[in-house]
C-alpha cells in the first residue's frame, strides 16, 4: 500500500462544566458545556444564557505523515 499524508478527525471528549471557544462557523464563540450524551451536546452562551442542544460536532484534528491509505480493516 502507498503511504500518504492523512488528516484524522476524532470526536472531542467533552465534559459538563468545560468552558470552550469555537473558532469560526455558525456556532463560533464562547460556550459552557452543560450536557453531554452519546449523540448530543448541550451548550449555554455565557452572555445571553441561551441554551442549545446539537448533534455532537466538535473534533480534534491531527495530521499524520507516511500513513497507509486506505487502511485495511
């Protein structure tokens, strides 16, 4: 198999009580994590105190060099 530069996306393990900042996008800004489930995250704006529940969408990103792609299962 050939080796490539591959971008890896991993769901970020959010926890209730975390203060987060989303850089860019329609949900950009400061938030407090007030609920987390397998599929949903509930965030509260620290300014307006409005609460929103969305499908989990935050990911940590890494780039790896010389990685086999596509991977064999």
